[in-house]
C-alpha cells in the first residue's frame, strides 16, 4: 500500500504548468497538474491511453475533441483514448487537477489546434 497527501506535492512554476507523477505502475499513472492562472496543458492526445481528470481547485476550460466545457472544483472529465485534449486555467486562482492514465505506457502526441478546428461549447 502507498498513501500520499496531495497537499504535500503541490508545486507551481511561473513559466509553465507543473506535472507530478505521484504513482506509477505497470498499467496506471496517477498524476497531479498545478496550473497558474493563464497557463495551460497544451493540446495533445494519447494514442492508447484513456484519462480521467478530477478538478480539485480552480476554474477553467477543458477541451476534449471538438467540445469545450467550463470546469470548476469537483468536476470530473473523462478523455477517451486518442482524443485531443487541453486544460486551460482561465480563472483568477491556481488550479489543481489530479488524474489517472491507463493503460500505460502513456505516449504524449502534441496536436496542432488547426487539426481539431474551433471547439464547440457544451
């Protein structure tokens, strides 16, 4: 068993969001993203990996495929495998997101926004 407290791993950087891999197994990653206002996790996809995002703190927008939605604390967003996705902190406060990725390995492929087109608000 492994026990951790999210608050012990929170770390922000003024230039870019911070990704922390808190748990890694043969089949699963458990990560935390710390995103300052105005920062984002750039548009990307995972060819064989699904992702579940749990927004702990902050407000912003989440793009999955061609859909964009507002996210607030306690929002959960599921990202299917190979779906382009992006998290943007549009709020005035810091954002903390915890997420799972499975199966691993989780390959990151950056996506040109022009490939996706203009997202539709849901």
